[in-house]
């Protein structure tokens, strides 16, 4: 193994120790939940890895929310997650996720956690709050700029996104911006065609991390809608040098709405010829028993190590990548 690889693995250990110090200082409890589950989630763009009679988790989200409902208020987990068909410079089929939740908290608390955690981990590894992406130094010291998805799509893609427009209207707007999409393109696919073509490259050119917040309601997943604008979800993502680092929700606590969303996602997966996973009835039961107002986030630990070490590909910060096994 090259010395450079060994040095990055040492840095990974430093990052993990700094992360655990961060959560211990804020009275978070580290938890462990199963990796093999009967329901891996129904998010349309994520496919799970089947294992025996169940699936390997794409995220520990469902079980951690059950712990919140049981009474824990501050919890975090560092665990392996698995996603079928994910392979690329920033993607691996098996990767390490950091996920944490705060009961009786809102997304602003999670924003502060994320800013402080990233700055502390990067400083522990690099000696200063300076991440490196493609040879560029990026200042990750808090606070970070915040931008709504609607504003980002307008500024960089030239597309107005309300969140309640029919798919044909969004398709027409994306085409008018010069981005090719087919007539029968679904709402989410039309959105991401514009986002990936125009917004992500613009985010990559910025010299600061960005909180991209207020996602359109069709992309709410397990997030609540904004009470003052139901076309928008209480969700944010973190981008650093164009790399998607984290995804956060103001958690949906209504079991009736959550079931309806699950059934909707099942129908879409079925229509698109994708595997249709079972609904997690135990999660819905926990919501019915009472999940407090909560917020949580999933952060890619491997990508954080990449940023702290100035590494270009995820394989370089893994102990062994899939093609080395």
C-alpha cells in the first residue's frame, strides 16, 4: 500500500476521533442500529442491496427515528450504508455515514451542528478550517452562506420552480432554458436535469460551503412541508466545492402523511420498473405513538475525509475499495 494511502488512512482515524469528541462535548449518545432490515426505504432514486430475506440499509434513518420516539433527544451514529449501482469518484456502493438527530429542535440547530462539526474535523486533520477540492482551498469556518433551491435554480439554471406546477410545465421551463428533456419526463427528473447541468457546476465554483435550503415539496422525502408555504419542504443539503456532503430534514411526524408518501413512492417505483420495498410499519407505529418535533441529518464521512485531505476520489480514503477485494 503506498505511503500516501497510509497517510490518508491515518487522517481518517484522526477525523473519526475528532467527530466523536464533537458529539461527546454536546451530550449526544452514540447508538447502533441493525444493518440488515426488512424495509430499506422507498426514496425513488435509491436502490438497496438485497441480503437474504431483507436488505442492507441505505441509511439508519428509520431505526434512529424510532429511538427518538422512544425518548432519546440527542443521538448520533457512524455506520456502514449500502446502495446498489453507486460507483464513481464520489460514490461507493459501501460507504460510511454519520447521522444525527435532535429532538425538540429545528433545522437551524442542525445547520450550526454541521458547520461546527465540519470545521472541527477539517481543522483536526489539516491544522486549519481549510478544505481542499481539486487543488483549491475552501474556507469552512462558520457561518456558511445559505441559499434557497428556488433562488439557485433561477440564478444558475434560468428555471422558475414553484413546487406545485404540473410536470409538463416544469419540462417546458427546463427546455426554455436550453436543457434537453423528453416530453414525458417526470417532475423530479426534469428538476434534476436542470440542477445537475447548471446548479451543481455553479456550486463547484464557489469558495465557501453552501447551505442549499427550502427544497420543492415533491422532493420532501421524509421532511415536513413549510407551514407558511406547503410548496416547500423543510430540507437542506450542504455542498462543498460542488460535492454534496450532507442532507437534512425537519422531520415529518405525521404518520398518516408519511404513509401516503410511502404509498406514492411505491407506486412510482412500480411504474418505473424499480424494486418496490415494503413499508416500514414499525416506523409508522412509532410516529403514531409520538415523535417529538425533531431535525436530523446524514453526512458522508468518506467525503468529509476527502475534503479534509484534499483527495480527489472516494477510493483514496477507503481502507480497501471494492475493486481491491
